[in-house]
């Protein structure tokens, strides 16, 4: 099957049109991809700067947990102070001459 000269002239013009169409499509895809990348960058920047609001149940649980921790700290501090006072009272013996002289042995 041979191509006649008239058909060849039509095909050459169509090749140029097809090339332009493909170039437009490729540039369109590149532009869309760039816009999509910019949107992702903006969204990630926004997400890094914002704080999610906790649900009501979560905030209640956190508050309750903090209250329990405070109460347990207070209880431990009270028990620790009582033990320290008892230990200090038992271990303290006043010796007036202790610690005034230094023994050096060579």
C-alpha cells in the first residue's frame, strides 16, 4: 500500500497538529502535578501549625488522670514527710565534741 503525494501532504500537517496536542497535554499534566504538590505543601504546613482539639471524652479522661496524679503526689509527700520526721528524730544524737578534731595518719 503506497501513500500518494496528496495524502502525504495531509499527513505532514496532521503530524504537526498531533505534536502540538501532545505538548499541550504534557504541559497540562506538569502544571496539574505542580499545583497538586503546592496544595500538599500548603496542607502539611497548615497541619503542622494547628493543634487538633481533643474530644470531650478525652479531655475528661486527661483531667481525671491529672487529678489522680496530684492526689497521689500529695499522699506520697505526706507519707514521706512523716517517715523523714520519724527517722530524723531517731537518728539525731547530739554529741558536743564530735567533728571538731581531725586525725591524720601517715
